């Protein structure tokens, strides 16, 4: 694909608009209410986990420290995307300037990458807890946990900054370009560039491998050792308890990595813009919504902490 002239009838700074889900006003109102409800459920569910972990000393362990950070990331991750999406559904489509699109892409990629790195850290935590239970408290110290979270966030910010800067040095023809998406994600923005994007696509694949493939392989290796350790446990009750501590995390991993890989690691020739947008709805709404449900429904400690918190709050209100 050869470069074309970057200036074609451009009368002002470059802006982007997002393609509407539908032009039928009744359907727009229905989608607005649906997405608003999902967003509020995501905020409430993940905020409840953060609150429970922060306020209950019984949950001050490495596993729940990582879960608290994961929930906080999910709140930030969806808040980067959903409010602007709702604003475009509520009324006329609102243009987003080039700098605004770049900022949204930077934070979306950074928070999503940190999410993936954190899931890999959580797998390592489960590996140490099950395979080396006697040394768990010696290995998973508070200092190490904080450092791992900060390293995950720092690496995610670095990769996202480099990717966003590389993409937004490209020329975009015309004054206002339509993005066939509901956010400034990397693949749909790349399609709008009027220049050779083969190098940029190659960089996107490299970042995708670093963010998705490498952590996923580390998770798989961790679970091979975990499965081996669980099978060596003699009692059925012990095996059940060990498996239950990992099943929630494994469910979230499969959802997150599966959907993201379909968007970022598939060959461009086998993808369509509409498919990418549909899959993006899953990791924007479904995964952040299921995280608190999966971890609370399958975790007695979190359920107990939330019940106690609600009961103590109700008791204090009645005094």
C-alpha cells in the first residue's frame, strides 16, 4: 500500500467521529439504557470488592491485594470508554479531536495491558500458594506484591505510550474521519491512516505478543505446576479447595485473553471491522462485569466479608 497525500480538502484540525450503532432513535435509547445499566453494575460490583478488601483485615492477603487492584483497573478501564460512548448514544454524534483520540487510546491500551499483566501475577501467586504453601508468606511479601503491581503498571504505560505516539505520527486524510468503532482502538484508527501502515501493524503484533501471548504462556506454565500439585493431594476435600481457589482466576483469564487475542493477534485479512466492534463489547462490558460476579460467587471469604459489611452498615444506620 503506497502512501497518499495527507492533505485532501482539510479545512481544520483532524477530528474523528464514531460510527453509530443504529440510527433508529428508539433503539438508541434502548442501547443507552442497557449500556448505562451495565456500566453502573460494573462500577458497583468492582467498587464493592475494593471496599471489602480494603476494610476487612481477613482479606489483607496477597491474593486479595491483587484482586483489589484488578477491580480498580476494571473501573478505570471501562470509565475511559463508556462515558463518551453513552454521550454519543444520548444525542448527536460528538467529534473527538486528534489529541483526545490519542489520549483515549493511550489509557485504554495501558489499562488493558496492566490488566493482562496482573492476571499473570495472580497466576504466580496461586502457584506459590499451592506448590510452596509453607514458604508462601516468606515469598509473597507485601513489598514484593507492591513491586510486581508497579512493574506491571509501568510496563503497560511504557508500551502504550510508544504505540500511541507511533500511530498518531501518521497522517490522516480529511478534516473529519469516521471510526467504525465506539472507541479509539488501535486497529480501526490504523485503517484510517493515509500512509503505509505495515510497520505500524508489525509493531502492534509485537505489542500484542508481549501483552497477551507471553503472559498467557506464563499462566499456562503456572497452571501445569498447579494441576500437578493438586493431583498429588490425597484427600478429595483438599483437591476441591485447591481447585476452587484457581477456577475463578482461570475463568477470567480465558475470557480476557480469548477476546483480546481475536482482535489484536488475528491476521488483518481474516478480520472485519464489525466483528472487532462486537468482540470489543465483550471485553469492555462483559469481562469487567463478570469479574466481581465470578470472584464473589465462587469465593466464600469475599461473600462473607460483603455480608458482614452490609450487616454492620445496616446495624449502624438503625442506631
